């Protein structure tokens, strides 16, 4: 029989009596004298894009949309809402996910759903903390700059996460080092695509052989009138765009005999 011994405390038990992930100097009291229970949050991790300042829980809004919602904002004095999260105070999840104003992921908080249920008693409106709920630096991850973080489409929707760029209709997309190159070479079947039903497009029927003879090395058929060096023939052959096709005519002239 072995004896099991436990040393120290579990993480949640260890931080529950501290203000972590908030700083020790944070009062966690709103400007209208509402106390945010320090035992409600176990841990946090934030990675706000293009953020290079200290981070705070700036305010909590209690709204109805149509049910009661608690909207938690993070930011600083100049940017009250760099990111936010909406929760149902009557059904609090154990992990609260934050998104920035463009809908990109910005971080999360690990909470005690039972301890955070005190938000049920907060009145409708905005409850400001200002700088009274600052996060410790260890839970804020600085994000590198100088790269694409999202793409806005033609309808002004923000695309985020894994995005595939696919070229169609003669558009070729490729990478050159760290750059994206877009070449618009055109689509040889653009007329077919212009039809609402491509099956209705009159498919061209090209000449492959004439009397069993194929084209020359350049893919051409030379159609000439007899000896093309003669300049006194009455036979004329030329393309007719109204057909389309070739028009063969005889010019109404009387040939002069050469004596």
C-alpha cells in the first residue's frame, strides 16, 4: 500500500484569495460603487491586435437584447473598448471569449460561473472602472505588427482566421516570398460565362481539315484564288463578319486578252 501526499495548492485555490489576474493595486470598484468580486476570475489571457499599452477591464454594460446581457469591455483610458465579451449572467460559461471591434479573437478569461453570478443584481446601464481593474502584464501578450490580420470583402464583412484566396475567371494568385501577387490574364471562355445558362452558348465549330488536308505549321489554312500572283482574276474570297464565314464572289469585269 502506497501513501499519497499532496504538496501546495491547486492553481484555482492558490489564486482565489488574490486579485490575480488583476494587479494588487486594483480596487475592482466601479465609479458608481459596485464591487467586482475578486474570486470570480481565475485566470486570463489577452492578445489584442495592434495593442501596445497597459490593459484594463474598463467597464461592464448591463443591457437587454432582448434578455439581460452583461457586456465586459477591456481597453484603457483612451480606448474604452478595445475588445469585449457578452455573457448571460444567469448562465455564465467557465471560459469567456473576447473579440475586438472587428470581430477578431482578442483573448479569454477563466471564471467561476457561480461567483460571477453577482452580475445578475447589477442594474441596467454602464458601470465604469476606468483604471480600477488593471490586468497584470503576464496575462497580456504583445502581438507583432506588420502583417495582415484580417481582410474586408466587397460587402464590408471582415474575414478572419484561416482565409483562402482563390483566383477565378482568369485571375492567377501566387506568392513571391512574403508577398501575394495577383495576375489578371483573362478567361478565353468569357463569352460562354456571359450566358446565364452556359449550355445555350453556340459553341464554335472550327475547321480541322479541308479535303483531308490539315493546317500548316502555324495552324493556318491559306485560301487563295488560283495563282495569287495574278492580278486580273475576277474571283474574290474574303471573310464576311455577318455570317460569320467566307464570301465568294465574282467581280463583273470583262477580261482583256493580251496579244
